[in-house]
C-alpha cells in the first residue's frame, strides 16, 4: 500500500470532537461541549429553502455564489461592519471553516509560519498543518487580560512569518479585542508585511462591548475576513459562510473555488439570502437568550467559588478547573463525561495555554447548564469567586 503524505501525521486531531463522539455513545449526557445553537431556525429562512427545493433550484451556481446572495452580503458588510467591498471580493463558502482554509491556502506556502492565538480555535492549527505551513502560537494569558502581547509577537515573528490570525469575538474565550488592540495588530502586520486573517463568526453576539471588524480599519489591503451564517442564524448544518478578500483576487479565487468545491449548494444559498435580507428579530432574541444563559451560569459559578473569564461575546464560558485536573484537562474531561455524564470541551484542545481550563457552551437549556455546572468538582476552599478580567 502506498504511503500517505508525510505532513498528514502533523495535523492535530480535534479534542472537542473526541469528547463529542464519546458523548454520542452514552445515555443521559448534558451537552455543553460543542458550539451548536439551541434556538430554532427562523420560519422565513426554512420557507426559502423549502421553496428552492420544490422549485428544483439544484443546478450549479457561479463559483463565488449566486448574485443576489453576494449583493446581500456586500450591503450587510457596508451597514453592519463598516467594510466597503464589491461583489468580486465576496466568496460564498462551505461554512466558515472552508473560508479559513481557502484564505490560508491562497497565502501560505509549505514552511511558511502563521501566528495564531493560544487559546484559539483548533481548526486554525489544523488548517496550517494541512497545507504544510507552520502554526506559531501567540499566547493570550490571564495576566495580560487575554489580549495579545506586542512584545511577544515581535519576538515570534521571523523571516518565514506570512500571516497573523485574529479571532474576535473569541472562540473559546468569549473575549472581544478593543479597537486600540485591533489597531495595534494592524500596525504590527504592516511593519512586518503580514497578511491578516480575521475570524468574525460570532460578530452578532456581543454583551456590553463593541465588535470592530478588522477590515474596516485596513488601509493597505492585507485583511481576509471570515464570516458565517452557522451561529448567527442557527444554520450549522446548512454550511454557508463567506470569505471577504482584498481587491484584485477574483480570477485566483474563481480557480481556487472551482478546484475545491465548485460552488455551495443552491437551496442553502437561497436560504442565506432570506436570512441576511429578512427580519433580524430572531437574531436579537438569540443574543438575549445567550446573554441570559451566561448570567445564569456566571452567577452559579461565582456561588460555587469556581473562577471564570467574564465573556464579552460568543456563547462560551472559559472556566478554570485546574484545581481538579492534575495537569491533564483532556483526560479529566473524558473521565468527567464518563462519571458525571457532562460533556465539556477541554481547554487544551485550544492550545497549551488552555491547560487547566474548560470551555462551556451555554447555547443550551438553562436547566442543563445548571445541572452541568453543579456536577463540576468544587475548589478546595469554596468561597465566592469573582470572574477574572
């Protein structure tokens, strides 16, 4: 049997999926591990998809997406994100993960280095390894308010560095980078002539903090932006996201898209048009639901004396359980699942800095959230613990 590509051995597995798949084999599990919205899809979106199927809208579309969807995205970017683009800069993708992979494939050669957040979304490193690039983590530490340290970034950059990834609102932290931090990262990228890949999938879920789109501050066309309908509209299985590119890349993108997926399925694109252009009250209701769930969870964690990061966005809680994990939170999370029937994402799945932490997804029934948190082991000295900030 021929051998597989040598670089495939370096692609790290997903620690989140490991927990998810184990949980699927068990009964009576409280699921707080995977970022799956628990709200229903709005009826007008489902109706648009249904109409498309019944009308036999099942043919190929242009590589970049159907014109009405790209136009809707252009208008949305202008009004909601402060980003002015034309339709040839918008490429409809198979979810946000495809957009991430597409941007990295376009910009990184084998051996190139990409700076990525630690803790950070596990797919960042997986994508880099898939194309034989080298992931270089930059740490987001409690001591630095989980914000990038410019001095560390300057130490990490080399002649091989080609890109820095920014994720705000953050998965797994729920943190939002303030505008001055975004400006600092843009200046850093300009000094070292780096591409920026900005993951803004959780843009619509913010709580008391302003989300700044990186491309809205870009002055020299170095930012790729990734968005998705998966979380905003509870359409994770529909697989519709989009990549926003600097100008002048249309011919290259058309070829790359054709080689990878050709196009995204037509009914899902028509549903996406309805999602973006239709009523947005269900999105606001979802944000309120997640905020209320976060309040339930943070109040209970505080009562139990368990430290956590106060989130500014997304629908996750970053919780410190280092007192119970004995230096191996991944092993502890599996044991916790088997013994307590609660699925949580081990922090180490998001990088070395996640050791001792877990990510709780609060896109769930409040009763499940309370049950899951109450099954967490108590710290040695149970005193009310304030959130870390």
